[in-house]
């Protein structure tokens, strides 16, 4: 009887892990992906929907397409993880497993400011496009509600793309763009080189940055920081708070802070050796950035770890703590490279540098999107 690999989550981590396992092991394992959605969404492209560069069907693929490769797909909400029993409870019944891969992402919490939009989700992307359709020249503010959120560059990209979009519409001189963040400088967590490069782009685009702005309250056209500073707006784009995934934090996998306690080498649970946890579900607890490129490497790597256990040995894709992330600012783009080894080991900050900058870098992000869909589905 084939051993069963159950993968929770049909996002990047789950889809990459399933494809890599299938590539390595062929028909030797029974691989099943479970997700409450019928479709995989290339989440990084949601802002492109907001700015009219993509339509929703272009950034989605049906997860049932995985079955053409011999990977099972079950559309069901995950309700509980029972690692002591090697079972997962879903809205469509219980599933048992020999190996479990958890890639459920982080949980989005309600926005603390009524009327704000978040173009990193479907409703927010469509709202942003409607705001731009109606725009006559307004006061725009882009901000973050809490320090932890997936894809740290995301709000900076949106601020940059907003400048370009308003310029194209001939409204930039009638509009203002301000940005607030809990950190003292743009992307300071990626080191001074990246922070300086992003600061220059924001300055060139006349985006005023307000650092160490911890949101205390907002609404009625104004946000206020804990130290009393106030920004007024007509349109507010706000990254909402995130928390460790609810199903995971309520399971035996959860550690003291809600994130699972896993090995930073194999991403294997320290309590349950046949359980692996990757992506935003665990990375903040490992001092790794909650970013798509990181879960991409993790998915390929743990597929190799499972293959090694089944084959006796397998030296495939390593987990590379050196990550690249293309930041799209509309009329400009930056390709940074960061080595997160020191952070993963708890020994210091990442070492980052700029590999490339310019419009050609933006095209590379679009090519990656096309390549991802072509190879995964």
C-alpha cells in the first residue's frame, strides 16, 4: 500500500511541495492537496489587478488541474489537525496520513480602520481599481497596522505603483501620497543598502514616509499614531494585522507564541516527526521573512527530505536561505538579494544587496508568474 502525503494548503507552498514530490517519487506515494478554495491564486499579482495590469481570471488556476499530474485535490476547509492520531479533520470528513505538510499561511485579522482597503486581496484590489476610476486628485495614505505581515515590500510597492497610476491619469500633481510604518525607515529589516535604495525611489516619487508610526486609531479621514502624530487622508490603503493560523495555533503543533516549533534545518515538527510546516504558518517564528520566495525553497526542500526518508537517501534541492524578491514600483523595479542565514540561526540581521534595478526587472517578475503557472499546472 502506498504511503499517504497530505498537504494542507493550495497556495505556493502546497502546490510546489506536491509537484516536487510527484517529480521525485512518481507513483510511489499517494499525494493529496486540501484547500477550502477551488483555485490557486498568484497572490503577488493582486495589486496588478488593482492597477488594471491583470484581471482576476489571469492570476488564478483551478486546483483540480493538479489531478492531471496524478496529484489528488480535495476542496474542503481544514477544521482540526490531530497529529497524535495522524489525522486531519475537514468539512468533508477526516483524512489520515503518513506524512503531513502544513502550508496554510497566516490568518488575516479584521482591519482596525473602517473604510480602508487592502489590495493584496480580491475585494481590496477591486476597491482600489474603483477608487482610481473615480479619482479626481485626493490625499492617499498607505500604511501597515502591525509589524508582522506577509511580503514586507508589499506596501512600498503599492505606494510606488500608485504614483505611476496617478501620473498616467494626469492626476499626480493634484494628489498627495504619504506612507506610515512601524519601522524607522523603509525596509530597514533588510539592511541599509536596500533601505537606502527604496528610500530614494519613494523620494523620487514624492511619497512622504513617516517612520516609527504605531497606529493607535483611525477613521473619518485621519489616522493617529501612539505618539500623537496625525495623518489626514481621502483614501487609505492599509495592510491589516495578521496572526498565526487559527487551526494551527489551536492544534498540538502550536508553540508558546502560536507558531509551530520546528527544526530550522528540516522544518520538521519537533514533537511529531512525520509533520512538516512551511511558509507564513511558521516562518515568523523562525526569524525568516513571510515571503513567497522563502516558501518556494522550503517546499522543494521538504519534498527532498520526505524522498530521502522513503528512498533511503536523496540529495535534491537544498533549502537556500539566500532569497531574491522582485519589487515592482510601476515605472521602476528593484531586485534585491538577501542572505537570511544569520537570522535563521538567531545571530543577527540579513546581508542584502541590490542585484539589479529598472524596467527589465519588472518584466522578470511577469515572466516568473508565467513560468510558475506553466510548470505547476
